[in-house]
């Protein structure tokens, strides 16, 4: 199995795969979520990524459903100390934005839903242009001082704003972020060019890419337009259809060839490529049922050789 790794400059140590909690309380109900969480941990995973806003967009939901399910699972299984939990603030309908009072209140609400006394990794989910960044930086740092948060992350920030957060933390003597969560995968590679990767390198930030499988496209689920637009296909499937061009088909062909050589799933190869990229600590991938988990967990053990990495990088260039 791939060696365990630390989250940036923190003392948090994980297996290099994050289970995305966005599906809990959405496409996975409580029972299905428990089954996925059980199987993830028994299969060697120990890092779960969620947010306070998951999944307020579902009719009948109000936000916090994912955290609540994870908290109930912690309580039922006694697994809290076996798992590193990451959550985020700014998208819960009752706790929007990153004003200091809101960050404090949202953190307390997340702690209550999760049934825990500390959040291992706490992200600013989206930048808040209405709040001076220095105030947000100080609020997050104070949560670390209070023992409610062990480490800080930023998500969906521009490179300039990441750099500014790091500068404010350094000059003010605040706890600095140790993690960055950007949109990045084999067919979405702006992260390499928009300055974010450089910021992550300079700040020694652990990178946890979301949409690691490009809404299922990099799982090889969608080969033709009809696969993504068929009756019953999800909104995510329609999102995956945008990759079905000549470049996307080249990527799938390269993935198929390497997957066949390893006797692995396309999903596994896609995640292994991402995990082996510069600054990436672990991809984030979600599973709405246990059938989807083995291919995710197998990525912990698959090491692609330089020629395979290069072939995939070239196919997606």
C-alpha cells in the first residue's frame, strides 16, 4: 500500500485518499452512507472530506446533512479517533460567508453535528470578498488556539488570495493554512497554470483536488453522448458529457491501455495519476454505494511508472 502521508506542515497523517462526503444525505441515504463509511475504513481509508453546506441544495434539506450522518456514524461505530475529518464553512444557508462571528458560530455548529470536540482540518470553502481577509485569517487562527480546529485549509481561492492569506498569517503570527482544495483532474488542469500550484509549493500546502474523476468521466462511465443523456442519467452525467471530445477520447484510450496493463479499473488509474502529481497529497472521490469503493481504494496501491504518467499527461495536454 502507498505510504501514509502528512497534511502539509501539520502533524495530521493520512492514507492518501479522501472520501468525499458530498453524497451523504443526497444520493446516499443514512444506511447507504454508513455502509460506504464502514467499507472505506475497513479498506484502509481514514480521511473524510465534508462541508457544512452539504447538501442544502436537495429539496427538503437545510444543510448539515452530511456532517450529521458522519457524526451519527462516529457515535454508532466508535470510529472518531480512527478518522481524520475535514469540513468547511461559508455555504450553509444559516452560516454564509467568512465574517469572524460567522466562522466561530459555524464551527460550533459543525462540531455539534459531527459529535466531536475538534475538527481536524477546517477549510474556508469559498472566498468572501465582503469580509477583510485579515479578519478571516485571525478568526481561523483563533479556532486553532481554542483547540476546536487542528489545522486550516483554503478551498476555491485564487493564487493571489492564497498568497495574501499566507502573508497575513506570517506577518500577524497567526496559524497558517496547511492545505488547499482546488478543482483539478486529468482533464481539468488549470491548477498547473493559474498560479495555484506555485502557491501550494511556496506555502508547503497539501493539495486535495475535488472532482478528481471529472463527474464520472474519468471513471470511464461515459463513452458516448448517449451514456450521459440517457433516461435516468444524473446531472453529474450531463456535466461529464462536456469532456466527450477528441481530447477526452484520447485520454480514455490512454487510461484503457494503462488500466489493462495493470488489471485495474480506469477509475483507479485516474486517481493514481492525480495522486502522483506535484503538490498533490490525496485526491477526493465520493462513492454513493459500496460497489464504487474498491476502485477508489485500489488507487492507494497503484504506482504508475514515469512512462505511464507521461502518456496520460500528454493525452490530456
